[in-house]
């Protein structure tokens, strides 16, 4: 391959390395439902519990059971169902 042929490949590689990480947060955005009683269904159970990054208190549509909060800023936390108190016990990142 000649030097002239390598230039477009190099330019494309640099563009991808810069642009893809910037788009990644939007590609992985998801809506999580507060589900401390672990119903595992939309829109979650609601209720009182501690919000942290170790307890499986979140339901993600299309996933069986509940999962831990992924702590990615692009995700949205949705609260519905039984009223309660949610105490944030771990620094968390969230949109909604």
C-alpha cells in the first residue's frame, strides 16, 4: 500500500476514535424503573429503599428480573407504583 492510499484510512481511523466515544452515552441510554420489591415488571413496584450501586432494585424493560443501577449518566430513573422514600446512599449519575 502506498503512502497516498494510507492517508484516507488514517483520517477515517482518527475521526472514528474521536467521534465514537462522544456518541457512546446516547447509544447506551436506558429507562430504569424503581423496583425495590423486585417485581421485575414495568413500571416497577415503587416503595421505600436505599438507592445504591449494589442492590438489584431496578427493572430494565426487556430484561428478566431486576438489575443494579449502572451509574451511567445517560440513563433515566423512573419512579411509579407505591409511594415511598428513596435514600441515595451512593453517589449516582442519572438524567431523570
